[in-house]
C-alpha cells in the first residue's frame, strides 16, 4: 500500500443521459480499510477483510481488486424533455385578492410523459410593481402529456393582485433524466393590474336614521351602478331600514360588489328626566335645614334650603305619581320660600318643571306662588304655569320658561300671598334632548384641521356624512350634527386666509431687554428653533358685563418684539370683550375697556397708556 491508488477510469459517455449510469458510492477497492498507508495490507488489524483474505491479497499482488456498480437507463427515460413554455396569465386584470397565475408546460420529447412515473416540478417567481417577489411551486404527479403537446398548470389561485401596475413572472421545470435543460425555463412573462378601486359606499355605516328622516348613500366613481334596491344611479336616498349594497363597473371594465351598509331607525324620547324629588318623610313638622342635614330629601346631591318647612299633614294625592308622603309647606307669610340648588343645566334645552301643588282656598288661581330660576342665587326669573280654577286641594302643574345654562341652577318656590297657603310635592325636572357642537378652534388653515365634537348620545349623523361623535374637518364651512335625532345648530369654521385677526402688543417686564425687544426665552431654553420666539401666553376673551365670565381662550406664542396675532373665533365677531393676557413670567393684564371684535384687523397695544 505504498503510494498506490487503485481505481476504474471510464469515458465521458458513461456520464451522459440515455446510456449507463454509475451508482453513487459503489466504487470499492477490495480489502482497503484506509488504515494501511505505507504499510502491508495484512498487518493486523484490517477492519475491511478477514486475516486469511488480507494474507491472500498480500501474496497475490501489489494491487487490490476494485468493484463498481453500473445501471443501464431505459430507452423511454432517455428521451424525456419537458419545460415551461409560456405564461397563460397575460393581459390586464381587475384588482383582486384571488388572482390566478397559470403557465403552459410543454413536452419537447418524442414520447409521452407519464407524470405518475416522472414527477415534474414547476417553480415560479412573481414580482409585483413594488419589486416584492413571491415564490410558488407545484408538482405534476398524475396524468400525462403527449409528445409536442402542452398542459396548463395553475400555480396559485390566491395571489393578491391589489397593487396597480406591471407584474413579472419567471418559471422553470425540474425533472430527473431531462435530456435537455436549455428549454426548462420560459421567457419572463408579465401582466398588468388596472387602476380601479373596489366598489365602496359612503358613509360606510352602520347608520341610524330618525323616524321620518332619510340618508343619502353614495357609491365611488364608476361608469355604471346597480344597487340592491334596483337603482342604477350613483346615489340613493334611503328612508327604510335594511341592508344596502351596490355593484360598480369602473372605467376599465372592472365590476366589484361593495361592502354592506346597515341602516336602522331610532325613535328619540320626547322628554327626559334630570331628577325627581318627593321630599321624603317626617314624623312631625320639620324645618328644611333639619330635614336637609338628616339627608331626608330624595336628592342628597342637591342643596335644599328655605324658610318653609316640611310637614305630613294634607299629604299629596289626586294626581298621577302622587307620593302621598311629606311635602313642603309655605304658610301665608310673604317671602317664605323653598330652594333646590346645584342643578346642572349646561347643554339642556326645552326644560320644564312638573310639581304637585296644594292651594288652601278656592279663590286663588295659584298665581301667588312663584316658580323661579336663577344662575347666581340673587336675581330670580319667574317661570309660567297654568292657572288653577278649581277649589282647594292638590293639582299637578308644569312650569316652563327661560332657564339659564349653568352648572349651579337654583330652583325656587316663593310665596307672595298673605292669604293663601301652599304645599309643594313631587317635583320632576324634565328636559328635551339637545345636540351641540364644541370645536377645538373656529379657524382652519391649509394643512391644518379642527376637531368638532358632538354632545353625548347613542347615534350621530354629521352634515358631511360622518357617524362618529367627533370628526376632524380640514376645510372652512358650516357643519351640523344630528345626535339621537336632534339636529344641532350650525358650527361655522372659517378659513384663516379670510378670518378677522386680533393683533396685540405686550411686553413682559422680566424678559424686557430694552429697545422694544425681549429675550427669546423659548429659543434660549431649546423649546423652539426660532430665535424670534419669546414666550407662550394665554389670551382670554371675557364678558364685558360683571362677573366678566370667561368666553374663550387660546394659547399662542409671542415674538421678541411683543407682537401677538391670532384669528378671532367666528362666534366672537361683532361683540365686545375684555382682552386678558396671562403669562407665567408676567402679571395678568386686562384691556382697560371692552374691545369690539369687528373688522379685518383689530389692533390693541398693551404697552400704550
């Protein structure tokens, strides 16, 4: 075994398809265990052969016998020649998530190919318009393809053809014993997805409409339409609950079915109850203050006060809902009263107060008892209620009138007679549903937006078709909303290019450096990259009449020269307000007089005397 290598040499023809085939790993030098380099093959141990055979090989020759296995290929296999010929999925297609990719597989050989005996694997790559590639593979395992014939193979029927543009497809076959690999791959094929949007309905829903009202459903742009109602127009007016769909045919000839829009109807309650008060119960005549301190009234979240008292004589009755318990007694002393404080009426409308009333004499019509409201507890306004033309006894009345919007309304029952005694029980505070819009601003600039929020409710329908409680608007215009079938007042949003502006001038003493200039605090502290920004200030508009309540405020940036320019909210135009500036490094400063918000530019200089 000294530097000898025993092997079998064979010609190139052995490696070609159609003749003989070498069985891999079958060439074996007999007796060579790989451990006898520069050594006698019969030196033990020899793990390849026995001692006797190793000795025989050593004596017989200085070469070793070699074995090799060869297999002759059949004539049928030698003629196999198959490849992907072309892409079947050609042309322009409508957008879809279930696109089909098909190719033609051709038998280039002289004999039929039985796929059960000769599995053909087809591999393909699809590259979409964004250069994203996706690979597909499919194997033909059944049937056959005759010589010179094609078969169509679907690689996938779930390809997402949703990106508009051109798609490229490459594919090739893999087959053992294929005699010609040059025709395995097809030329790159392509197809196009059209720029056609799927059918859609605006608003998308679900939508609740009020009894007797309607909503317009609009399909996206197309050349023809067919609604589930049978209509063929681009929009339909719907006033009946149900499910609605539309089929839209695009300019490219694509037809698609829209989402389902569910329409339902709602009925709004005519009145709602904010609270009711049945006065509770007592065992004997009790002052209002004592009854209040003992939490004797039904509504302990409100404050009950007055010079009347609570009694259980002449209990209420004779009208629906009479509690027949204690009641508030107002003797025939002018000025006796009973007040409920802490009622929040902000956002409420169509307010009415129902109450049980007892009058002690037939001659009275009840007008001597005043039902009053106040937002400050000082000035009270009378509400009106029907006259009582019957005899003495209990009656149910309803008082109405102008009720202030306040977080602390006072409701007062006030005695003006020295001849008639009154009792009050079962007070019910009612209101009608309302719809309001609050805005983050009243001016919108290009590229900016304004947030509009409707008052709380169960369903919303904005004038622009939106169905959420809040919406962002990007253009000037008038906006309204229906909340639970109650239509709001219109909210006007102005364009900043047309808005009136308030121009102010103001210096902060602690930042003033002279020469009508201040330190750029925001820039120096790294808060702003603009070296002209001095500081942030709050501008307030306050009522011109005591108690000068806050109407609106805005946070703005003042430049180093003391200049402040802000659009005036539309709801403040043509009215006079005190202007107040608040700033963390300065003193709260008020304008000396109210300023009329009228004109294109309103100028006010806080630095002038």
